[in-house]
C-alpha cells in the first residue's frame, strides 16, 4: 500500500514537471520573409566549390518579437530565384549555413539540385537550432555549391528567408 502511494506521488510529480516544461518551453514566432541577394563571383570552375555570403539584419521588433524574449532561431525556409541561363542548375547542390558574431557556423539547409530550376524552396533543418540570437543585430547567410561546369560570369541568386524565432513565453 505504501509503495502504491509513493508510485502515485511520483507519477503526479512527473506529470507536473511535464506540464511546467511544456508551458515554459520556447515557442516559434515567424520572422520574415526577408529579402536577400547573394553573388557568386566568377570565374567558377567545373566541380569546384563556389560560395557567397550576405549579411542580413536581425530586427525582431519589426516582426512583433521583443528581443529580450528571443531564445534561439530555426530556419523555416529559403526561397531562391536565379536568372542565370542554367538557373540554380549551375550547381550540383547547395548548402546554406548561418552564423553570427556570437555563434558558430551551423548548416541550416541543403538540397541536391535536379535539372535547371529558376526557382527553388528549401526547408530548414529542424535540428539546426541556433542559440545566441538575442545578442545579435545581424547574421551571415552563406551559400556554398559545387559547380556543374565552368562559368566566367557572376551568378546572382535572390531569395527570401523566413525564420522561426523561438521565444520565451511569459
């Protein structure tokens, strides 16, 4: 009987902890879309690594998020457009990483390119949560790709990035 009482008490404590944890865990709020443009500078040689970086301002207040409530960031999606004759098919694959002055570089999205699409939407890697966004006013978005052939010209990729900013709810 005493064991059953202890077991019921233990279960009640565990359930209470789960309820508290679910109430206090950060919740996502949408940030974006924010426009950006990355230029991959030529010449680019076949099967070589090509990369470009763009600085994106981080102003959570513009999206109704108080900076003091920011816990972390997860990429929701990146929409890409490329007017190059080969489109995004100029690359075998693309990888996007995000970093700030306060955080390490982290891969947030990647895609093997099929055909020669002029537009492409990449979903973010849900496990790629980046903490430290409460202390930054900007972040760096880097695109890396492996070229399919030689290019002398620059390749300009325009896009829109949308983040899930994880906020501590009160």
